[in-house]
């Protein structure tokens, strides 16, 4: 299979686009199916061809996923990223909401950790059948 070259740069097959962006080929197809990528060019034999902008968008999506944004948030962020007339307030609103959710999850996990650490400390961990961990888990 040959790859065409465009004015914006080379075009690559899905495997190379996946490698360059750090996401799997399966996820590249998934993101395309979700509409996060515009319809990509295809060869005469039907193979997908990705350009530099597509790979850049895939990297954007990967970084967004690495930061824990949901697919809905990523779709909105990609749209804002491509819209040069966007208001940064829209982007900040999404990021602030996500930050608040992360902070709440961190607080919840710290509380779980504290409770579990206390229960582990209270358990003798010996041959006795008494176990404060099981006692706590059985509370309804």
C-alpha cells in the first residue's frame, strides 16, 4: 500500500497514526466512530489515511483522557479547540467542573483510605476469630 502526500504533510495508515499518537488502532477507530475525528481519507482499496492534523487531534484526545476527562467532555473540548472563535471561558468551565469532580473523588478516596487504615490497625491479624474489619463491613 502506498501513502499519499498532501500539502499539510504525509498521510499514514492507521497503525502508524496509532503509533505516532500513542493510542491503539482500535481506539483510533473508536474515536472516529464517536465523531471526535473528522471523516478520514481512504485509499482506493478502502484503507484509512490519517494526516498530521488527525494525528495531532488523536494526541489531544489521548492527553485529555490521561487527565481523566469524559468522552463527552473531550468531544466538547475538541470542538472548542477547532473553533478559533471560542471563548476561553467555555474551556475553563469544562476544566473547572472536571477539577471539582477530581477533588471530590480524591477526598472520597482519602476517606476510604483513612477508614481502612484504621480498621487494619484495629485488627489483630492472629488466630482469633474477632475481626473489626469484618465487623465494619457487616454494618448495614
